C-alpha cells in the first residue's frame, strides 16, 4: 500500500457528488428534490451548481437509472445505485426488484454478476437511443476538448467497473469512449476467472473505497474461507455456498484508492495484502454495533441500530472528499458525518412511513380521501 495521495481529489469529489445526485431520479429521494436541484446545491463546485434543467438528461425505468450532466469542461455519465429501502408511494415494487437484482449473484458465462450485467445492458440500451444520443451530441458539439466521465456508487460503482470494460471499441462500443471512470464503494461485478482478462488493463478506472464498508467486498471471494482472516463462523457459514461455487474479486481492476480509519487516502498496489485487516475491521465494527451498549446508544440517539455504521461507511466518502477539497483534512481516526446519516434517524423513517401509508390509503379511496395526499 502506498501512502502517497496521487488521487485527483477534486475530480473524485466532483464525480462523487454527481453519483449522489443520480439517486434523485427515483424512489424516496426523488420526493425530496430533483436531480437539477441536487446538482445546484453543490455550491463549492461551480461546474455542477451552475447547471440548469437543459444541462441535465435524466432517465429511469424499472430498477435502473442514470443521468447525463453537461458542464463547461466535461459531460458526466452517472449511473444510479440501489434505491434506498424506504417506503415510497409508487416505487416500493421497483425498490424490491432493485434489491433482488443485486442478490442475483450467479455469474453468466463470461463471469459477470447476472443482476449487474442485466442492469448494465438495460442502461446501455437506453444510452444508445435517439434522445440520449442527441443530448450527448449537443453537449460535445463545438467542444473538442470536453471530457467524457463515467461514475457510480454502490451498485452503480459496480456498473462503472463494467462500463470501464464495455465502453471500449474492442468490446464493440460505437459511441465516445470515456476519459475517466470513477467507481465509489462498488460491489464486485466479476468472478476471479471473469476478471482475469481485464486485470492491469483498465488504466482509466479509479476505484474509491471507504473505511469499513463491506459492499466493495461482496459478493465474497476466497477470503471468506481463509483461516488467517478470522471470519466469524456464522458469517462464513451464511456465504459458504456462494464462495464454494463462485469467488468474486475486483483486485487489479483499475487503480484502488482506499481511505483508511486514520483518514488517509492510500493508493493500493497489493489489494490482497490489506484484505485481512479490512475484514477484521469490518467484523469488529459491526459486532460492536450489535452490542447491547451500542444498541441502547443508538435508540437514545433516535437512530436505527446498526444502520449508522453500515450507511456511514458506505456514503461518507462524499463528505470526506469535500473536506479534503476545502483543505479541512479530517483528523486521524475522526468520524466523518455523511449527509445521508439522516436516513438512519427514527423521525425521518417514521415520517416516510406515515406519508407512504396516507398515500396508499388515498389510492384505495375516492375523492373525499384526496386530503391524505397532503401528508
């Protein structure tokens, strides 16, 4: 592991914010604000805050979605991650399908995660349609030096890895190839065997992974059966069937930058070397979160037990990168709050549940019940 921070933090932060805003295309978060409003809210990035509706192309269909953002110096293609599991009028079924798709981890003949490659093919098909093509052609017209960037978080972080492979002329891609691909907290989209042809060859792919987030390490690989990693037996048992049949791994795909517990950005040259400590940190973090003391603390703070460590480790990279760009490097070992921490709050969740219930009651009612939609 190399402690030198060679990551382009400003670009990474810009891509992280764009990936976050892609979530506002569907589900609960889409009820809070539009994609354009989310982008305009990133005040410390004029490239994003200066956009208007005409600079944004947004698409969502079924379980998948993406946005195209036209800025002065680049066009950003940001795919949406898995929808938040918060009830939302009209999107509940889509959210369930989205999560089931994530768990469809049996690989296809080329070693790609079946659910993820299905989502990529769905997105790719729309990206090649006339409306999206016209937006891209208009965005690049008269701007020969404008870059084309790809990004995604979580599920879409895995899709970004797939994009780094598939958006190439050698793969039959007929549109413009990306100048850079940023994957944040991406799940593993390929088996060990499926990844081999691409190891060391994706020079434009940058993977950013944060502290004790488990998502970049799933679906699991051979590490789950390793004695030296001291995996809790119950966890190994749950995933044993998956590991015995299909081992997934993203090692060597692009360049990995790992943000550790001391808030250092590390360029990782040997991913397998740091796996044991990462797994042990994850196990200790979540075991601690389930202890009676921590559960009581969570309830007293009006937080859903176990939610905060899972959510924060998965989303705080955005706020971490913002602090780095602002020159406010987090102190070693300090907690970095995420703008998504609110989704673990009992009040936020109860408000969402009540509003969703009122809307569903209104759907069962006639005109006299329309007042329920005001909730």
